[in-house]
C-alpha cells in the first residue's frame, strides 16, 4: 500500500524472525513428507483392524477380508468380499445411510445397494467399516495437529 504522494512504505524484516520462519517451514515440510505418510498408513491399518473386529462373524470370512494399502500420499481400506457393502448398509427398506452422512458422503453411495425391488430382501445394516473410518479420522486429524504444533515449538 502506498503512502500519500506515491512513496512506498519502508518495510523491514527482522532477520532472526525470518530465520525462525524458514526453520518452521522446513519442519512443516518434513512433517508433510514423513509424518503425513506415516499417519495415513496408521489410519488405514487401524481402520482395517477395527472394521475387522466390528464385522459380523457368522463365518468370519467378511472380517478376514479387510485390507489396508498405503502409498506416499494416500491410503485406502477395502474388503475383497462383494457382499461387504450389503452387510455395511443393509438392503431393501433397511438401507441405512447414517454412517455416510457423518462422514459427508452422499447417501446415493449406499442407496445403490438397496436393490431394484425384484426380490423383497430386507437385511438390516450392520455398519462396521464406516464407523471405524470415522473413529480413526478423528485420531488422524488429532495426530496431524500435534505434529504441526510440535513443528512450531522447535
């Protein structure tokens, strides 16, 4: 912003504060590269473990089919059983989208498992993956906030 008469204000930067800012930015970059990848991996592993423990155990095959994968910048949890979403969300008139709504995911994702009404198969929802993901998202965000705060303390 210019002063009256078109003269620019004199801006001075404290060299010590600038050095401190550079140091914090380097720490945040390290946190991003190493810490975020580590935290994402932990989220995926914990979510898969929790979903497996919460899954219905009629035969045990559903709970044994949860897996976690991590790359440098992403992580995912999945189940290899094709019927897993029908157990998670229910079928027919029992489709339940509460867990999706809690995560901000559109209901349309769960509604695809409702069926076309050809058969009257109404199985109750037994959510286990999405509640596990939600619980572990909260832990993930807390851990990332701690890492950022620690970077600023150094």
